[in-house]
């Protein structure tokens, strides 16, 4: 956000200066009459002061605009293909098509928050591959849990081999991105094998900046604050001695178009990177689907789930994994730094989903 002050002999003159520099898109924040400076100011005609602001964006070339457009188109095509595949799999399922030995597992998955179509799809495919008539109950349970683990996939934490790199944490407001970043930063510091730097682009919330500043002081890590995407180059140059840089992005509504563009520009500005989409287990599946769709313009992100301690069920972990086919990475629970985070335990999730604790 670019804020400027303009002073003129009258409102028309001040506004003329404003429009000349900021254009017609500027937002007027305040207008007031002020005295001229000095003792003689009391005897002179008052001036008009106008304070205005405008979103400051880097002017992009036509080529970059086309690249962003093509990326969005390709992303939409990918989402449509995934949707078509899901619909094709989910069509015309009923109880008769699911092996009778698996009906209770279907019901258990649904009870634990798994979407009906997803539960049906998974169990239908298991039934196609295995003859359960000669299997014991224990064998069936192992087969079902194993297949759920296959769907959940092998978790992928931060790759600390391919460095230096930049790690972006994205996601809607209120999911715990800043705390999650701090937990991972603390674990990397404890590991002691890397130089860690921090960047925050979440300047829309003063509390987020101060929170990360506090963590950086405790962990003795350098912190850079950026107000617009292009400033990341300067921040990275100042952190050139750090081989892993963690970036906290703005946590606003996932429907905020301005935030989407800024986040996309920020991520596209870095070559060697990893992106982690942070989601809360306290969010319902309908909203999660909306969030995932809104972040569909970002390729190859990994998924972090927070607030597992607040979750009644674990179904949304499987739902999101099935919908996105993106790798799970970490599970976070509680506010303790660095303890309340771990690499995703898919075996634990699989057994909880079928009612086994």
C-alpha cells in the first residue's frame, strides 16, 4: 500500500497533484484544512491537505502477463481433468457394487468425516482387486487400512537436501501459518545443520509481524519484512548467507483476488522453492474444497494440517488428499513451539478412519 500526502491552495489543486502521481484509482483516506507553517501562517489563507493511498504493483511486461494467464489456464485444465476423473469413478455407485465385507468400513469412514463419494470410490476399487470371501476379519481390516494409507501417500516434509531454497507458507487467515512456520524454524535450528532466515509478507496484520519478530528474537534468526512482492529480491539478497528461508505470506480471505495476485507474484519470483498450503482441521469440508479451488493456481504445493487437537474426526485429511493428490507433510496441534508439530502419520490416520484407535 502506497500512502501519499498532497497539499494545495485548495481542494482542486491538491486533487490535481494526487491524480497526476497516483492516478484515478487512488483511495482518499483523509482531507483537512491546515495552517501554513511559521508565525506568518496565522495571517495567510489555510491550505488543503489530502491523504490518499493506492495498491502498489510492479508493472509487468505483456510477456509476464501472458505467462500468468497461461499458468492459470493450465491450472484450470488440470482441475477439470481431475474433476472428470472423480466424476467418472463416482458415477452409479450403490451398496450392491461394494463388496458386502466392506460395507461396515464404508459406514465407518463416513462416520469419521470422509465424503460419501470418496469412501465409496476407495472401497469399490479395493473390492475390485481382492476376493474377500476367503479372508478373515483381521485380514480384511489390514487390507482396508493398507489401501487407505496408499491413498494418503508417503508424507513429504521440507527437502533439506536440495538447498539453498525458499519455503513459502500459504493459506487463509486463522489457520496458524505463523505459528506453524515458527515450529518448523525452531526444529531446523535445533537440528543445527542449516542457517535459517525468515521473511514475512503478512504486513496486513500487525500482530502477525510482531509474533514472527518475537520468534525470530527467541531463535536468534534474521527477519526481513516486505510490503510488496518485488521486495523479496532485496530481502533474499540480505539473507544470502542463509540456505533455508521461510516466508510467511499474507493470511487473508482465500477469496481475496488482490491477495491471490500478490501471493502468485511472490511465489513466481523464486526458482528453487517449496510451497506449503496450511489448512485447519477445524474447517468444514465444504469450505476446504473452496479454499483448495482458490489456491489451484499454485502447482505442486504440499499440505500441512493444523489444529488436530481440535478435530472431532480425521476424515478431511483423506478428503483433501483425494481431491488434490498433493502430498501431506506435517500435522500440527497446540501452540507449543517447537513441540506441537510432527511429520504426518498416515498409519495413525488410516486406523482412526476405520474406527481403530
